[in-house]
C-alpha cells in the first residue's frame, strides 16, 4: 500500500518567518494530496489540497507544491502567526479518493 | 449546524468487553470512514464506506467491524477490545463526488485496560 513520510516532526519558527513541511509518497497512483491542521485537543480540519494535475496552489499565506516525478509535496506557510501553531498532517489518496494515507504529523510552534 | 457526532467522547473499558463507538452525520454524505490517531503514527484509516451497505477495509482493519445500515450512521465495533486498541478515534464523512473535504468528528478517546 501507500506510504507517506512527513518531515520534520517538530518545527519551531519565529512569528513572521516562513515554515515548510515536506511529505513524500510511494504510490504513483496517488492523485489527491490534502493538508489538515489539528489544533490542540481539536479535530483535524482541511487547510488546503492539491490534485495531481496541478503543480502548485495558493490560498493567502498558505501554498502547496507537488512534484509528481519525485513523489513529494510540500506545505509552505508565510508570515507565520501564533495561531498557526498546531499539528499539520499531509495525506495522499488513491482509489477514487476513498483510501487516505496520512503522514505522521508535524508539530509547528510559532513563537511570538 | 453541519456536523459529525461521535459518542462516547471518552471511554475506559477492560479487555474483551465488546463496545461500539457511534458516528452520525447530518450532511447527507455518501462517504464515511474511521481513523485512529496514535502518537508518531498520524491518522490511520480503519474502514470506510462509500454508501449504505458498502464498506471496505482501510489500512488497519484488524480487530474492528463496521456496518452501514443507514446513510447517516457508521458505528465502529470492537468485538473483543485489547490494550493495543487504546487510541484516539475519529469518524469522518464527505461527499462522494465533487470536493473531497473530510469533515471530522470531535474524536473518541478509548482506553482498554
């Protein structure tokens, strides 16, 4: 099956700096890559996603890039704010978006 | 309010005592799924259902059962819980077509002694 690896496991940045989280996947059949944010004690919520026919997608301070050849995708957060502090999960989906494989998570700490 | 509701939110039980975690959604979503979250392992899919009476295994189905008799409900059944099933469980739902956004429930923290 699919294997999604996520790095780093923890990331600490100063407010206003950029943060980058990277994921790799193993199954070239994966065609949908969402990112979820989980605040402490809360449920995961989608922040951005990208399909395999697109190389980059932006939504305000958040962007995701996808390199299908290398089988990796990244989350970029610019101008980080304390409210960005959370655990971020990448995921890859195959089988018509029915099976989801999540990375192990990155705990982002934005220091004021 | 559109939501996914799980119950119980917290449960401590003993090895071998059958339990059911309920999940209900009010968004008329065709797709529902269960995940477990463990430290350092992220979220792992247990089972999913594409519609009523259609279920399939995810990545870690061993020790779990599900049923989908109604569109809104997707209970997770642990017939004989073991300590390695101590975990935080999330139910999620989404539409089968169009956007693939998973809407998660609030989570159910299960401890098996």
